[in-house]
């Protein structure tokens, strides 16, 4: 493990940047649950594919929003011998299956939760589930990204929407996970052009 670099300090020309991260599980109709993270008070579905993000504090400037989606695990468990070549699977049980022989990356130890692309039908007693997709092609901010300052004790509020391949607002598929990264500025000192 030589030559590893652990970043302890973040250098930025932006005065007092604050990075907030979190995640939420997506359920039926795109509803959110199990919100985790730092600095995020709530994430609520307000309409199909439209979300309201409330931060725990007020900030002076919006800098960046990044939303990523993890695909859901779908369908019933498939037993080795029935794997379909080219399908992306997640290991559910190890059993007696040699996953390295059916697509698990070389040098990777098979483990429950490991993802691989099947290269053959497999053999043994191991089981997997196929990975689907979130159904979302892009994410965009709605309206003015300048954070609203609230008087009810919550922090800045941002709205964003998730769009499908036709660019219609749509909620991610049930079982997806939504990951958030918000970069705000906490300084009252203005930058160029502000």
C-alpha cells in the first residue's frame, strides 16, 4: 500500500466552502426514506421527479449540486447454471459457485454484495440477482440556485428534478439510492461577478 495519499486539507480559492453529503433510499413512486449524511435536514419528493432539499443551516452562496443514482437490485434470485451472459448481477449467496469462472474480476474475492458481469451460465449452488437501472437520464436544478433563507429554524432550501430519457420529470425506480453532494459558501465576502 505504498504511495497512498490521504488528503487532510482541501485547498480552494473559494472563501469558506462547505461540502455537504448524504444519501436516501428511493421507494415506490420516487418517495425518499432512510436519509443519511451531514448537514442535510430533509429530502422530500414534492411531485413526480421533483425533490425539495432542506439543509441544516443557512448559507451565503450556492456553488454546486451533484446527484448520483445507484441502480436497484431487481427480480428473484437466479441460481448458478441459469446465469445469462452479459447480465450484470450482484451476489446473494456464495454457495459452491466459482464466481471467478463466470465473470468476477481477476484477483477479487467473491463476497455477498459483489457485482460482476456474467460470462457464462455458471455451476454450483450460488445465487445472484440482476441489477436494473434507475430510469433517470439526468438531474437538474429547478429555479434560482441561490439558497433561500428561512425563518422557521431550517436552513437553505434547494429544488431539483430527476428526468427520464425523454426529459420528462420522473422518479427513480424503486430500490435505487440517491447520493447528494452540495457545495455551499459560508462566507459573506463576495467573489468576482457576485
